[in-house]
DNA sequence: CCCCGGCAAGAGCATTGCTCTCATCGTCGA
DNA sequence: TCGACGATGAGAGCAATGCTCTTGCCGGGG
C-alpha cells in the first residue's frame, strides 16, 4: 500500500528513488531476518545498516508490522519460485511432481529457516493477516494443484469419499481457486490433508520436535512424502 | 533450574515463600500470555501485576527467556493432561482413542492458541531448546503410543514396509521411548507421519492458512483425523 | 545472639517503536 | 519562469522494554 510499486520503469526521479530505497530497505531487513530471526528485526537496526535515520524509515514502512508484511510476501514469493522450478524440472508424472514439490518445500525451509518460520510459524506480533499475503500464499499451492489436475485427467488420481454439507462447498471453492474445478471434493480434501501434513512434518523438523529423536531426517522425510503422496492419491 | 521445586512441603519458611512466589509469577505470566501472546509478554508487566519491582522478578527468573521456558513446560503439561483424560475417556478401541487424542489436541489448541503457538509455533527469541522441555513434550505423545501398542497387541495395527539403515535405529529408539519396543519400525514411522500431520493441520487452522478458504473447520478436521488415522494404521 | 545470605527496592543504561517539528529540495502548475 | 506544494531526511523526544548494580533490610542457622 504505502510501500509499493517496486518496478515502475518510467516515472519521476523521485519515484524511482523511492522504489530503489524500498527494495534497499527490504534487502537489509531480509538480511537481518536471516541472521537473527523475525523477533529481533528492528527498525533502527535496518535504518542504521542503510545509513538512514530511523524516523526516515517510517516514511516508507510506517510500522514495523508493515515491514514484516512486506517480508512475508517476499518469502511466499521466494518459496513459490523454488517450488515452481522444482515442479517444472520434475517431468510429467504427477507422483514425481509431488515428490519434487515436497522436497523443494523442505529444502527451501531448511535453507531459510527464519523466513519459513515467518510465514508458517506462529504469527509474530499481536497480528492481523493483511489481505496482501493471501494471493502470495496461494502461489505456493499452485504446482500441487496442477499435479492433482493432471493426475485426475489421466485417471490416476485415487478416489475418496466425497463430502457433503458446507464442506462440499468449501472443497469446490478451493478447487476453483486451484483452477481445477473438475477435481472431486473427496480427492481435494485428501490432498489438503497431505499438504498440511507436509508442512506439519517440515515444521516439526525445523522447530525442533525431532531433536533427540530422529537422526536420519532425510530418510524420515522421504518416507513421509511417500505416505502423504498416497493420502493425496498421487502416489501408487 | 533456578526457578524450581514448586511443591516441596516441609522446608524453611523462606523456601516456601519462594515457591509460592514462583507459582504466583508463572500464573500472572500465563494470564498475560493468554491475553496478548508470547511476543508481548513483558517482565515489567508481570512484576507490576503481582505488585513487585521488576528487578526483584529477575531473582526468580533471571531472564525473560527463562520465564518463557517455564511457561513452555507448563503448556506441554497442560496439553498432556488434556490428551490423557480424553484418551482415558475414550474406551478401548485404539481407533477411538486416536480420534479422542486428535480432537483433544485441537480442542486444547483452539482454547489456548497462544500457548499452542508457544510450544508448536516458531521458537520465540533468538532460540535454544532447553533440555527441560523434552520430557514434557514426550508426555503429550504417550497416549498415542499406548493406542499403537494396544492395536499392535490386538493385531489390528496395519502393517507398513520396515525401514533399514539408520532410520531403523531411530524408529527403535522412539518405540523404546514410547514404552512399546515391540512396535515394528514401519508402523512407528507411519504413526509419526500421522502425528506430525495432525499438528500440521491444527497449526494451519490456528495460524490462518485456512482463512478465506475453509468455513466448516470441524468437518474438515474430522475428515483429516480419519485419513491420518488410516496412515497410522489405527483406523479401518 | 549475631552475622551471613536471601531479598526487595530503586536508580540507571542501552535499546526499542513511534511521533513531532524543522529545514531542504524536487516537481508540477500557473 | 518561478513559486507554492509536497515529499523527504534529520534530529529531538516520549514511553516502554530487558537487564545490571548498589543499597539497605530482615530472617534463620551457626
């Protein structure tokens, strides 16, 4: 909103300077986020790093939460990019695409733990989830949706009992958002369980629930991906 | 460590006073945590609430993180209690016990969102997971382990391909910690996927990933519990 | 009985988010 | 062309935070 329009080519010098500064700010903030985590992200430290006075920073991001929101959106985008390219490189088999997506999510999470925590961990401050973040969050889901759609089209998607009542409407809405309205509700809900299960596993690993319990995390995850892929109806 | 031994009956008056103060402090802190969340938990506010000067508080909890650690342990205990009683009330069928445990976890999480976020969300400060929290975390898992053991004894636990390599040792160690060393590794790992899937679902719901997507959260969760119970080999 | 040690209190330091005011300077319209 | 407007950066300031230090007080074990 206030901080916006990152790349608007031919505008006045002032606007170009502002866009440049905004991205310089988020870059510094992202650096600080990667080092010390969201809890320690400080306006003054960011302003110090880019040689600015803290009050001037507030002109671009009126509030610390606004800065965090920008970082959240950027993190969603970065994760979505990683997932996209992994899915594209995985070929046509929907099961392989699921595996690629799952491993891309985990790989990105392990490489950017603080950013992952920012978007999938507990909401940072008092909080409110600005509408800006919703589409970015949806981008992450898209390759998974395409794998489901293709498997359904190929007839290899396992069936599941369809829901009734309001849940059926929810399923239909989500299928629409995934641009796969032909997906049956039962399969969609099963896929949703696999999806949340994937992030549950990654969060457990990242947030230390496997500490002192599991050493071979790679093998554990590989097995979980197979099991969850079966839940989604994509594997086997 | 520093703050400790809550109930040690016959000690000197000074020690009894200290124990009483410690629990008064954590009570006030828990109240504040429930209202405003962990991020806003402030030493000074806690000390203000119990009519103490902030510097005196530091004698009992040298650091804000120490206070948070105490709250983490208490939260694990509270969740474990809720899960325990739900499992006890669920009767003998392992599938029913799984359903009871799962719904108890979600119910407690919805009733105490900030406490849930504290223990299963992103780690709050700079981070480190003190060893104190590990046994408390294990207590939550215990009723689930008993359901698995009983199902295995009754021969109703679904089989799963056993792991090899280091993962087999991990599985054996966890089975031992659950006091069910006879559990086959494959079944144990499948159960672990169901377990992390359960918390993934609850976290998604609590942290807003289902916002603007799913309305009928109860039905969604009920379906997920059935699917995950099948993954664990307990349902069906 | 008396002295050591646990204890509360207060002042103080560095840091934080955020607001206000002031001076500067680019931009756009008259 | 030039002047007013608005965006910008600097600085001081406020209330709050976590944490440390010093100063006394007072209870209980030697």
